C-alpha cells in the first residue's frame, strides 16, 4: 500500500509554475482582513519577466529561447533604458525596436501562459495591463549610482514598482482567460503582447476560511487573531506564487483593517515595521515591503491585539553596538512582561554569540512574535521575523536554545538555502548543530560547563535519534531523497505533503550528528571557521548537499587525510536510511560526569527499592537527588530512565520528585518527561499536570495522546479525549491528523 502511495505522488508537493519561461520579479499584495468571515479580500499585482523567442530572417524558425535576465549588452539584443531615471539601468529588459542584427525579424514570448501555484483560493478575475508608452523597460533591476548590496535591490527599483502599481488605475485592464485547479492557476495572455518581455498581471481573489496556510484562532487572551502557520502547503492558500526555492521576488504588502479592529497589530516579514495610515474614516492600512529577493514561502503575516515593546530602547548601548538589529516584540498582554524580561536577558548575549560564530548579523530589523498556544512548533524563522512558542518562556532561560536555533536560520534557510527542498538537513541539521554552540556562549558557560553540557545535550539528541529511527518509515530517514538525480526541473517535492514529516525530527538529528562527525575529523576550530566562511560567501545563493560538502572538505584538509570523501559521506549519511556505523560508538564517546551521575543515581534508586521491598521498608528519593542539583537536561534524563527501567515509585516518591524538580514552573521539556512518568505508572493523583501540559504546550504534547491511549487506563484515556475536545478546533491540520489517528485508530 505504501509503495502505491509513493508511486502516485500522493504525499508529494506539486510544483506547477512555469518558472523557466516566466519569472515573478515583484508582487504587491492588497489584503483586506475580515475576522467575521475569516477571509481576506485580496488583490495581487504581479510584475513578470518573460523569456523571448528570437526568429531569424528567411527561416522564420525559432533561433533561441532567451531569458532576458541572462542577456548581456554584447548580445544580438540590445539593452534598453526606457524609464526616465538617471540612476537606473534596466538590466533585464530587451529592446525590441533597436537592434544591431538585421536578420532578427520577429520576437515572441516563449510561452503565452503564466502558471502559479495556489490552493484553496476563490479567483474572481484576472487582468493584464498594456503600457503602450513603455512596451519594454518597465522594471528597473539595478542602480548604477549607489549600488545596493548583493542581498537586496535598490530603493529606487522598489519605488519604481510601486509607482507603476499606483499608475495602473490610469491604464485600461485587459481581461485574461484563466483556469483554476486544485494546485494551480493558469492565465493565458493575449497574443498582441507576445512581443513584451515584461508584463503586469493582476489577480483578484478571496482566501477561504479553511485554507491551510492561515490559522484563524484565539490568542491567550481569547481575542481573535490570524497568522501564517508554516503549513506544508506554504503560503499557497494566502496568495498564488511560484512556490519553489529558486523563484525569488521582492514585494510590497498593504493590509486593510476595518475600524472594528483598529487597535490590532499587523506583523509581516517586511524589513521595517509596517507603516500605518488612514485611507477612509472606517479603514486603516498597514504598508510593509521587502527589497530582499526571497522565495514566496518565506512571507509571513500575523494580525491580532497584542502588546508591543521596542527592545532596542531597553538594551544597553554597548551591547547594541555588537551587531544586534533593531528589535520589536509582540505578545499577548498576559505573557508580555515575562517575554520582555527573558528576551532582554538573553538576546544581547545571543547576538554577541552569533557574531563570534557566524559573523555580522545580515539584517537590520527583527520582529519577535509569541504565537497563540495552537502554534505547532517551538519556533519558525522568517525574514526579519521570529514566530516563537510560549513554551520557550522559562525563568532559567533553558529553552532559549531554540531562539538561538531560529536566529541561525537567518544564515541557513533565509538568506541561503538548499536548491532542493528535500535536502532540509542543510538548514535544520546545521541550525541544530549550531544552536548549542551559540546558546552556550550566550549563557556564558565556562569551558568545562560548556563541554559537559554540550555533550549532555548531544547525548539526549542521540537517544532521541534512536527513538526516531525506530519509529520513522524508511523513506523519511534519508536526508537526500533525490540523491544525485539529475532532473533539472522537478515537478514535485518528494514527500513534501507527508503528514508524518510534521512531527519527525530525523533531518534535524541525523544532520546534527553528521556535522558533529565532520567537526571531530576536521578539528573544531577549522570546521567552525569553514562554516563561517561558507555563510559569508553563500549569502543570497542556493546550494546543494554536495556543494556544501565539497566546500567544507576544501577548507578542512584534515577531512581528506582521514580517508573520508564527499561521495562516501553522501552514501553513508545522506542517501541511506538508518544510522551510519560511525554512530554506533556515540553513546560511549559522549559519556561525561553530567551523564554518568544520572545513570548511577537511577541504578542506586532501583537497587534500594529492590532491597527495601524485600525487607518491607520504604525508601526516600530526596536526599541523593537534592545533593546532585540537577540541571534541566539531567532532570529530563533522570525521569526518562525511571520510565525506561520501570522503577516503581510510591505516591510519596512522586510527591518528593514533583517538589524537588518544581514541576509546575519547570522547563517544559522536564514537564513532558514528568507527564510520561505519570502516565507510565498510572499516577492518577497528578493527572492535572498532564492536562495542563496538553493545553499550554500543544506543540510538545502530540505523542502524549498516544501514551494516554495505550495506557489502557480509563481515567487517562478520558483525559486524552477531554483535552482533545478543548483544543481540536484550533489544531493545525497536520497535528490534528496525527492526534486523531491515535485517538480513533482505524
């Protein structure tokens, strides 16, 4: 059955856009938000660059299929400077009226259709605009005076796009024939503009209330809000797009709110805070923009009634000079004080750590948003925006490692990324590897503590990886599913819609251990230096697994001296399921006092329980545990080993443990392990701890539903159904499917 599903691409994400013939250079979104209907009334204006076919005299045969972006001034087609701007040259424009080669007698669009990826949107109309005074040269792509960085286009170009957009009302729109299917919209352009390499298209549409890209929900204050959830469909039910890694565009966005919602905040992935202005007595518009060409999947949006604080004003000036961008934080009022307090403590040191590890932070602005409880991840990084789970808020800052992880995505996943989306280890694996290094530096751990805690965290990841491998289908265990497949233009992302992918972490963990393995072979300093050089050279570019590995091997000669090769790494680590042989000895290599103390303690407790049971005595846990002063990761390991070794605990034992570990305020990872212990031993007295966890830490509690059900204890099974009934309405689609399969197995 599984093989048939794979063959039929049931779980593959279709890539339908005709990017090879048409490229979206820029788009402008107009979104009118309606919380009552849970829809956006939307208009999308798209600035497209088309490939042009060239025909030669006497043959009337196609001579070449030219992408105007690749044309140089010495080619047969001469570049044009139609727009009256002394700063700009239109490096993507083709002059169809003044050319050097008299043999060229005909120009024609390589394709007269534009196909975009979309899902669950209702299209009302499509138009194309004819600009008779500017048949070509509409879009300016670069400025010769004050050139921008290689990461973003100039403000002059951005203003030109918006000026064209504002002038559309003076132009006559031409209706376009279009068809909409489950996964795409195809527009057929009129023949009389076939000679135009640049066209402006407008799509008028409405989002659907059940579109998976958006989560319409209630925040922690029970107020309505909406945000992009990071669904496997990306943003396809928010706007049509060329949804593929190499299709990058800049954008403007206007979000309109009625007066009923005038106090709400609008958050986007724009490079500054949205500019707010009144357009009518009863409407407010929030305008934002992004001049960094990015894939459409990186766009994010959130609208709701949240408190906000400018973090930059609260942070010491000396720290601000150390490469921290301007930073604004949004969160529900009930969480705002602790959010600001903890981020103020952590962020300045985190940016110092990022600077020493990866270099200058490449963006100038950052918005941080604490998402509603239904958010199904601990964090999601977007350009200029971090969406974080409330589960990261912990007084000892022990969960802030995930903030470090998400900030590392700025280098690996946002400003660079894989050519092939299936090679996500290049982002998640790398950031998983970097998170502990950055977090340890930010927390000012001394060298011994740094080494011991990083080893402990690696050991915990190793245990988790073993569990993941044993519970993950083989086809999801490979980090490079397409291997060396040379298909240039795939029409789907393999396993891109597989619901199991939303809850597994193999690509994080296996990628982490590959990088750790390379670091050990290359030498830590050499390896980290190579990684830093790679990020600086690759910003703004896509790369493959082999590109990355070849670079690291070149920068770290010691890797080759060990007999290791790129091909061998690909074969053993990336293209095979299961674990490579190098990980067989990982458990012993990672052993440290932080780990051994816990194993010794659990063994001692188990022996004591056995001896006392034989003589009818009761034993106490508290003395030995208190003397160890366990850090959160040790607490997690301790609780997990109690479950694995089936150490029978008394009611008093549970009470002592709960007090010693201060479960009600503990790190959520500790709370999760506590819940597993409670369930495994049917400790009904502490059912409310499990209930609280499932409600407040929804992204972390998915598998607890399964454990509650297989406990075969009526009180625990009832708890699973009760909690599910409270949160199912706002559960993201992938999480909902997973939990339902546990509660209602077919």
